C-alpha cells in the first residue's frame, strides 16, 4: 500500500535529517539501501501494539483459565465476544479497554498481563517513524506500546516516492 502524502513528507524529512540515510544516492539502489535500514528493528527497543493476535496464542500461553470462572456474567460475555472470531486487534483502544473490563481486579492482573504480553511486538524503524505513543512495553493497563500509523515493510518505491516528492 502506498504511503499517504503526509507519510511521504515524514519519511522524506526523516531521510534528510539522518546523515546515514541521506548519504545514499537518490536512485533505486539508494532507495533499496534506505528501505533495508528502515525495515530493521528499531533501536533502542520500541514497542507497538500488534494489529492481529490469534486468541489461541493468548489463551494457550500463560492464560489462567481459573480466572474465567471468577468472572461475572457481563465480564465473561465481554471476553467471549472479544475472542469469538479467533483474533483480536489490540491496536484498537476499545479492544484494550475490553481486556481491562473483562479482567479488572488485582486478582486478574496476571491474566491481563498474559493477554497484553502477547499483544505487543518490537517495531521496525519505519513503523516507529509513523507511530504515536511512548513505545514502552507495558502489560497491566494496556498503555505504553505505540499505535502504528504504518505496518509492514517499507519498499524501495516508497522511499523513491518520498525522496522525490
């Protein structure tokens, strides 16, 4: 998917501001080199919410099933509806709020941590460039990792379009 005009402007400004990136020639070879660097994992670590997490991944790894027995009918219904389709999108704030609503007590903290622990990942430099938030890893309150404005691999044509815009 092509970058938006605003993303092109952000990418162009980032390339100009970074002496290593700006040193690449303004041709397809240079664009490949810049894209490769921007598709590497950001350092220092920068966490983002994943946009799709299989519920099996969550519930088969560190999830305490006994806590489900302690849920009220309403909270159990929230959790059931959230996981009904087999995937959740924790990049959406209402999904994170639903996890907190389903597991709100201090006794539920381990389950909330297990859920949110599976819902974040390290960003690439490109994803970090377009993300909003602090980029810190956090599990208990659903805050910390950033929300991505771009997800995936930056192509050389994305870099060429930005540099030539």
